[in-house]
C-alpha cells in the first residue's frame, strides 16, 4: 500500500482464504457450503498453483488389509521420532472421509476394472493406500475441479492476480488482510494456504512462487513458526534434461516397479524406503563418484499409469520406455511452517494455516509420501469448522494508525538468485555448521531463520542431515524448534 491508495475497508467477508491450491480451494468451498461469504485471494490464475503439479495422490486407509493403526505406524516411522501423534491420528482417521467428500464434489479418482478405487503403493507405506486421479495427474485433476466449483459459487469471490501484502491485526487477533492493490479486506478469520518454501533452494521441484510467502506474512504479524530447518529433498527429480530440470518423477513409479541404478548399472538402495533414506543414498553415491545423476529405470512400468510423466519426458527428447532417466535429489517439501493446533489455528487468534504453510507436527522430520494432499483437505475442513463456530466480531474500519502500520509492514520478499544458490550450497541435503553460519548474513529474512533453526538442531534426523552431527540425538526426540516473532528459538514437546 502507498499513500493515495485505499484508506478503509473495501470488502468484508466471513473468511479470507489466501492461496488457491488444493487446501485453499477446499477451505473456500467448505466455508461456502456452510453459507459463509468467502474472498479467495490468489496471486496466480486459478489452476496454476503448486498443487496443480502434484503427481502424488491422497494417502488414506481404504483397503481391506489396511487400517488407521497401520497408516499411523507408517507415518510415525517415516517421521523419525518427531511426529505429533495427535496430528497423525487426526489425519489417518479423517482422510477416508475427505476422499469421499471430494468424490461428491465431482473429483473422479482412478478405479480398477471392478469400479473400486485403485490404490497405489509409494515409499514408506506398508500397503497400497494412495488414491490417484489420472495416474500421476492427481493435482491437476483435483485443482481443476475445485477451481471450477469455486469460480462458479455465488458465495466465493475470487481475486486473481492479487497478492496479500500484510495481515491486519486488531486487538490481538487477525482482522483481515491488506493487498498490494490497496484493498483492505475485513473478515472474521483468515486462512493462509500459500504453500511451502522449497523454491528458496535453487534446485527444486516447486514452481517459483513457493518461497514461504505465508510464513513471512504470519511471522511478521506475530505468529510463531516451527521446524523450518526440516526441508524434504525428493530423491527423483530430473537433472540434465533441457526444459525439464527439476521435474519430479513421482514416487508412484517406484511403487509400480521402477528401480534406481548407479553408473555400473547396479541397484544401490531400497527404492521404496522413506524419502530421506533414498535421497541420502543417492547424494552419498554422487559425492563418491563425482557423477551428476543416477539412473531411474521405468522401462517396466506401464506408460498408461503415468501418462503425463512419460509425455513430459518425451517432449524433452527422452523416452523413459526405452532409456534410463537421469535423476538426483531436489528441494521438495517443508515439514515446518506456521505453528497450528489440530484445528489449524495459529498462535495469532483468528489466523489459520493449512497445507504446507502449516506445521501441526504431522510430518515430523520426514513426510510420508502422499500424506500432504490428505493433510490439505483434512485440516482445511477443520480450520473452517473452527473459524465459523466462533462468534463474528463487530464490523470495524481500520484506524489511521492501523493503516499506517500496514503500510510500514514489509511485504513478503522473493529470494534473489544468490539466496537460492546459497541455500542449495549451504543448507542442501548435507549441512555443516560453518556453511549455515554464513547463511545467517543472507539478506532474505526467511533464509536467515532457516539457517538459525538448522544450526540449533545439532543432530541428523530425517531430512535434516548434519555432517558435523551425523546421528540422531535422543535429547531432540519429539522436540520442535519454535521461533517467536523476535526470531528466538525455544524447544517444545508437542503431545
């Protein structure tokens, strides 16, 4: 906002949702179904968010040989002693319900020849429990359908191409948002669904906008963050193929039998181990050999099961049905984010965070494959129920002092190339104290906080690998690094 722009509330709503990926769209629709007026703010056109590119599916205990207990055990095993059990229990029990709800909204999931949901197997899962739509095009199918419903719903107003510059805080609660076009939107509650921060690293599977915008907005407004040192590296991102650098080859392909090979053609890792194990094995092999990539052999996988992956690689001049695909780890998913409770409420009243923006403790130190889309829908629904159950505050206009504060509030920053390269070099798959200390002087505020958090966790656990602290430290079991608005870190145990 600059002088001369709007100086009063230009729109009122029951709920403002920031971000139009899977979590944001579903939150908006859940609220509208309850009769709430919703403003959905999207920096990009609908159906162009990070969720659109998600190749994984939704993990849910739906098979006869599956159970909530098995899904919970797999989630905790992958999370390396850092999973908040209450969050994981919430996910595994409610994920089947949201799969059914998405079907009622018109999402068509893949089925077998008997008409039953076709369940896939991915790394870290002990049974087949991953629901897909269009094979590896799940994100695209889900986001397209939900986008169409949101755009057509009379209670949902979509502001495309609009960015939230600051959260409006009044009397200790979040009272709305201020946008970069000068609009101030007052609301009962605000839901942040802006995605993660993996695009802060130069080698990434994420679109350029995934730079922790929601984390910056929340932290500047006074909300706490946690676990932001825990950034998952996806083991099979394409490398060395012009036009497809960082393209993610879904875990489901390894679930269908694809294998990983070194330069001599030998397999060197259990391809269906959790992602931290596979990424670490690839990184160590490349460090020893000096090679840039390993080979992913998907020649035995039916191309019809992953049509968009096969088409994308063929467009780039590589035929995965005839030759190995060069892959290496890339920054993929942040387990940390805005601290929330099990109803997605942050430490700032009436500010909610969902999806990758949030940190409930669900993923621990290493996310189990395909738990993320399930998390988007389970916790978005819980956020809406909690927000709309609260009594609506009286309608207010921002005071001159509040408007002046909003103008002074720094807008979320995009990272320069130097920051992205520095994070990849100094806070990549393997980290060292001397490298992280150099990051403390980086100009990007979130990069500084990530470095501070990574330095404070003096151990190796899950996706966080410290060369100078090569093993896990029991003192950090179930301990989450929580960052207050001043940047100080405290270690908390979450029940």
